[in-house]
C-alpha cells in the first residue's frame, strides 16, 4: 500500500442531480424567520458596515431581495433607519439613526452574531435525513476511483466495499506506517456526491454555527447582487461530503455544543459537522479520554443513529447521527473495548504489511515522482537482503517513499545525480532506522 501525490487523483464527478436542494423562500415567514430576528440581523450588520443598499443587506442575510423594500421602509418609518442615497433598481442606501444604533447595541448584547440568517433546526434535521449516507451504495468502480492513489490488494477492496456500503462503524487496525489513516481519509470519496448544509442553525432561539471552512470543502461561492441566482437558498452551502479527523487531541468537550458566553454564539460539535459524511477517530486508544469513555458516550448514537446534545439553556435536543464512524488504531480492537461495543462497530479491517512485490512496486511508483529517472531493481534487492531480511525487519507501506526522499535529499545537498545506489541506500537506512 502506498500513497501517491494528490495531483494524480482523478477528479470526482459531482452529483448535480442530488434529491435535496434548498430553494429560496418568498418571504421571511416561509424562511422560518420572525420579524425580530430579521431586524436584529439587519441592524447589527449596519452597525458594523456603516451603510449598505437594500440588496447588499439581503445578500448578507442570504435571502431574496423581494420582502426587503417593505421591511426596510417600515424600519425607516419607525426612525430606526434613514436613507443616505439612491441605489439602482428601486433601491436605497440605508444607515442607522441614533435610536437605531442604540437598538442595534441591544441586539449585540443578546447575541453578537452577524451574517447569514439562520435555518430552523427542524429543517436541518429533514435535510440530513434527505441526504443520509446510508442511501449511498458505492460499487467497485467507485472504490477503485477513490483509492486510485493507493496500492490495495483485491481482498482489501472486497472488505472495504462491504464495510463502506453498510454506512456503519468500522475499525481500521494494523501496524503503524501501513496507510490506515490514508485509507480512512479516502473512504468518503467513494460516495462521490455533494450535500447541502446550513451555514447557521436557529434552535430554541439560539444561534448554532454549523459550516466550518476548516473542515468543510465548499463547492462554489454564494451568489450576490443583481445577477445572483435565485434557484437556491443562500443560507445553505453546497459542500463535498465531509471527512472530519480527530486524533489524540480529542476530548469530550469536542463532542458537545460549545457555547461562547461573551458572544452568545454556539458551535456544533465534531460529530454534527460530519453528518452525511465520515468521522475518523485517528490513533484510537491514545486520546486524553479512555476508549471506553468515548464509546460510552456514543453507545446510543451508534445503535440508534441519533444523538442528544445540550444547549446553553440546559435544554436537550435530538440531533441526527448520520455518518460513517471510523476508528483507526495500531492496537487490536479487542484490547481496547469489550464485546458489546465491538458488536456495534460491525466491521474490522486489518491493514497488513505489504508483500515484497508490492514493496518493490512502491519504489517504481514513487521514484519518477521524486525525480528518479529510473529505479535500479538490483539496488532494491540489495536493500531488502541487507536491511530487511538480514535483520528480520518487516516491510511497511510508508518506507519506500521515505527512503527515496532520504536518498533524494542526500543527492540534492551534495549536488549529485538523483539515483539509487547501494551507498545512498545505506546512508538513508542509517538515518531512517537509527532508533527503529
């Protein structure tokens, strides 16, 4: 098994005929918004920006312009807003009056959020069900495309295919360096489709941020202005099915709603951000929390496919738990958890050491990409006989790439031709395996 540079990965065809697509609402009520929420978002935006046209205000809130002229006129009649200039297409520029600024500050004290209008929580729940990962059924061709930059044997393809189609939990275990994390990172590609998620959710009067640019891959930017497209609700964003990765830094707090007492804004937990996608717990067993504590937290979600989260108000809400949970570990699963939990994670995938033919093939694959004009198989034979068989050292999938990089760096530094020789391999092995 070997990782090839990302530039070699073929593009994934996007599902442009997805069954779920958020359509814009004709008025605020149809969008699930009341007048107070809309007014607060408008006034806070103007307090930050100074002045803006009605169309820019609508774009900022991610809503159609249609209901805004009348609503803004109503705020002007209440002496909360004032006109500052004419704008195109029967529009005006607006600014806050003194009383409007005071009112905007009061809204800020209640919640400092400024931006896209929220989507009602029940609408979000319906969207997760409409885009559930369990409805996806990747076939062998999808797997081969997704894993085209890894060397996998046919047995591994068969095992992974069944596990991925289940849409349920999976343990990926084996020795370090054999590509467990690389496999887990590519599993979401098998589904090859996009989903829509709200940028922000309104739940029980609180703002909950869901879209995270650090973990979600957006497909296209929002529309805006006179030429904006009105065939979608801009409070939503189209993303690739998410793949979230949490390693040893994972704590129980990451799995709960995080509330900022200063801004009065909440942020969704990791498992909620990964809905309709994949959530990888990397290096499982080495988190700050004991493995059983994590699995005790998820015993009901793994079985029922829904979770319970607590808002800042203390109210509990039922949230979809719709993702493929992956546990990647160097340890045997049975040494980490008991039989009851293993039953709830039905697939266990053992990522074994590469065979010698696969090990040799990895050098052939990586060599040209790292600047080697050719790979001398006699040198590889010397490497295997001298530094593997003679010392009973097992093959690992990461080693061909790492050793080639060692040789390349040595040649570049010493202004030598980039090539494999016995001498260069001895130097690379001396550096790489000194404490291994």
